[in-house]
C-alpha cells in the first residue's frame, strides 16, 4: 500500500436545512449535534449552525457544517446568503402537517434559484420528519415518494424525537456527495439505537467503626 493511500483526506461540506417553521429543522440539528430533543418550540430567528466531524471509509475525515435556517426566512432578504456555497440542501417537512409538504416546492424553487452555480452539483434531499407520529400522518407516503422521484432527490424518513435515522441520513448524504460507498454494516452501525441499562448497585454497608480498645502499647 502506498503512503498516499494511508493519508487522511480532509473534506468540508456545507449542509443547509430549509422548510416551513415547526417542521423540525432545529430538532434534527440538535438531535444530530447533541443527541438531545426539546419538546418546547423555540422559533429560529435567522440561522443557527454547528460543525460535526465524521469519519468515512478510505481514511476520509469530513467536517460537516450544518446550517439550520428559520422557517420565516422564505421570501426574506437573507436566504440567498444562507444558501451560498451549499453542498447539500435538506428540504424538511412534518408528516403531520400537510401544508409543510405543500410549501416545500416554494423552498425548493427558491433554493434552485439561489444555488444556480453550474460548476457545482448540489445534493437535494427530501426529509420527512416526525415519523414517531405515524398515527397523525397527514401526508401520504406515496406523495413523498412521487415528489422525490419527480425531482430526482434522495429521500429520508426521520424522527428528531426518537432519533430514528437521523445519524444515518447525515452519514449517507456525506458519503454520496463525496462518492464514497458505504457498506451495509456502516449504515446499520449508525442506525443502531443504543439503550442504556439501569444498573442497580448492591447496597454497600459502611465499614464498622474501629473498636474503642486502644491498640497502642505503652511501655513504662
Ligand atoms: N413528535 C415529534 N415532535 C417533533 C419532532 N421534531 C420536532 N418536533 C417538535 O416540533 C416543534 C418544532 O420543532 P423545531 O425543530 O423548533 O422546528 P423548526 O423547523 O426549527 O422551526 P423554525 O425554527 O420556526 O423554522 C417542537 O415543539 C419540537 O419539539 C419529531 O421528530 N417528533
Ligand atoms: Mg428552528
């Protein structure tokens, strides 16, 4: 094996999450960056972003900068700046909210307009969030599949709440942009949910206090 095959390759990717307010962009970002979930809704004003480093096969280290855009920025003056230089655009909707799906096309058309760099192939992904709320689903899965097919997009079904498929999605997107094949095991590894066991410790009795008798001998 030559030295260059051993060398670590470093890559940077900019991923941007867009979509209607309350679809769960911040929650997906928080799940991925901190493995946490907040029930309470706090509207994102403008943009938030974080970086995460992941390892891909072939000694490739990728720094992902994930940009979480507030839902109210559509039609505003800043969206083109937020999208500038994106390698991937994740179009997020909430499966329990039909209008969040309907409005995605406006988001998509806007992203196409602002990311029209002919020298760059931007990766678009359709992300259905809140899959833990399947019983409240308002967007038929066929509609999701049809839209993704129509636009030749990769599509994902995730839950920021349970964490389902969140890590796998980011891993797969990074690998596909960089054209690095992933094995099934690598994908499943990310997919695995690790449950912590509750450990019951045995009661440990405190040591007996020392006996009152003195063990010191005095020689007179
Ligand atoms: N059940 C469930 N609730 C979720 C999920 N993701 C987000 N939520 C909830 O949906 C609400 C909105 O989530 P946010 O992540 O703040 O939505 P957002 O897309 O960032 O909204 P804006 O910042 O306004 O654009 C919050 O109350 C979250 O707790 C999910 O996967 N399942
Ligand atoms: Mg937000």
